[in-house]
């Protein structure tokens, strides 16, 4: 049986030789003086040799080699060849693709809305790529991801940290789907271990809408931004859909704004039927936009849309002003205005199909597959009633909506055609 003293006294010879240890392991001494631990065994009738590791500084100690031998014997008992498994691991390492390579493929090819892709690409380029650009997929562990997310949380950006974890999870999911034999590090990092948030399910009441619109006229911002925020409330569109909207999408003759599928979350074109109030807002915005192609151009560059953060700054300013005056208006987001419209229209008892179509939601059941109705006349009527209600609440008045489409306003179906 070998000892550390015996190993240190082994000297090279003109030919390689072995010095045996217990349990079949031996030290293999090369003519150059290198000493490695090896083990010979028989597997499926053939003789194989596996090298456990090199002895000495930066390699294995005798005790570590004996522990590794125990693992190798267990592998053999489980019906696998240690030598072949070692070759496979080495080949996987050589063939392993870089994290950056796979991430860029996922970013370019994975199905997602353009707005989502743009947001994720921005976060990836800023928060993820600089950290792991030179790593292989196999080199990123759950501890690496958890520690990186913690640094982002510590600087005061918990939402960004959650997005980073989600992006990494989807990159590895994409890699596994396309044949990579690796574990997903994000599976070992739950979102709740990074940060927790209060549920964002807020909608405003009619009285809060009155306070919000009143304060909107006081905050320090451009008149076009005030009009744009009110337009979000009236039209039920997503913030990005309005911010990136262009004038060639608006048909003033037919009072409809047609958003192409490339800009919609679910990649389906969507029509926004304009009430008289929405129509008037767009006329005012068109007058202010000058020669810009954007409905809401940047303040400093007419060839670019307004900043993504502009509306957020305005809603925060409104909430701060309300708190300072002790007014009954809790903080809210731009998306809460869309949720507000949905909630109050349902409470008014408008048809859910009209509301969901107005929100550009598509029912995923078999009913949704077969029902492709646009409900144009009904949605035009609902949009006008909603705008009338908001206008009344802004003035501090009550409003009773007319739920039925006026007779003669709906489409007519002639059986002769």
C-alpha cells in the first residue's frame, strides 16, 4: 500500500512503471517523472483503464485519489464505463457552446412580441452579457445566478433582477430544447428568493379618475403628454402601442386607428375605434407633431418616439401631488389605466366580448378559435359611452351609460348576398 512518503520517493526510469496501492489502484510513473493514479478493470468482457488524476501540487493527494476510486467503482457497479464516461465528458466540454452564442440565437429566433424582445435585449446587453460573455453554458451555476441577482437587488433594482433570472431561464430552456445536455441554473433560483412584490392588480374608481385627471393638468409636463395619458385611459391600449404609434396607422376619415400585428403583444392586428373625445385628442396631437411620423414624438428628436419612461414620471408626479394634498388617490401605473377601463366597463355591464376585443385579448378556448367577430359597431358604441363617462366623472358628475347599440347603428345582413 502506498504512502505519501513512498510517492515522494518514486523516481523516473527509462520506461514507465507502476507502484501498486490497495483496492487495485496504482501510481503510474512516466519517464518524465510525472505520477498519476490509475485503475484497471474489466467491463463487458474488455479491459479498460481510467486515469483518476495527477499526483502532486495542483493535482490529487493520495486520500483524494482513493475517494475518487470509490466513485469509479460505484459507476462500474451501476453498469457504466468510467473511461467512456470520462471521454464523453471531455467531448461535451470541447463541443460546449458559449453562453453568448446560445443567448444571441434565443434573442433572435425565439417567438416573442417585438416590444418584449426589445426589453429583454436591453436588459441582456446591460445586465447579463458583460457578466458571462466568456463563459460556457456548463460553467454557470445556480449560485452564480443567485449572487448576480443579489447585486442587482442591492443597488435598488429588484424588478430588473427578476427579469435577469427569467432571461437566463429562457436561454437555457432554449438550449436544452435544441439538444444541449445541461441543467438549467435558473431552476435552482426561485423568483421569491430574489425579490417579492405586492400584486399589481389596481384599478381606479370614478372618483380617483376625477382626481387623477385634475392633477394631470397641474404636473410639469408637455400638453401632448397630458393628452397622451388621457388617451391611454380612453382607448385601453398598452403604453408601448401608443408610444410607438405612427400617423400612417390612423384613418381619420373612418375614425379608426389600426395597429399592425408587428407592434401587438399577441402578434395580431388591432383596431382602436375612436370616440369623439379620442378623435379630438388625436387631432390635437397631430397639430403638435408637425412633420414627425410618430403620434408622440420625442421632445428633442422628431424622428424618434417619446421616451419610454415619460408616462411613468407623470403618473409618479400625480401620485406624489395627491399624497402631499392628502387626496384619495393611491399610486398607480400606466397599465392600471387599461385595467381600470376593463374593470369599470364590466361593472357597467357591457358585453365581455366587446371589452376583451377592445383590449386586444384573444380567447384561447374552442369558442375563441371559431369566434372571429370584430364587433365594430358595438365597440364604437362602447368606446363613446366610456369616453362620455370619463368626461362626466372629470367634471364631478354621475353618468348612466347606454348599454344597447342604438337601433340602426349596427351592421345589416342581407340574405340575398
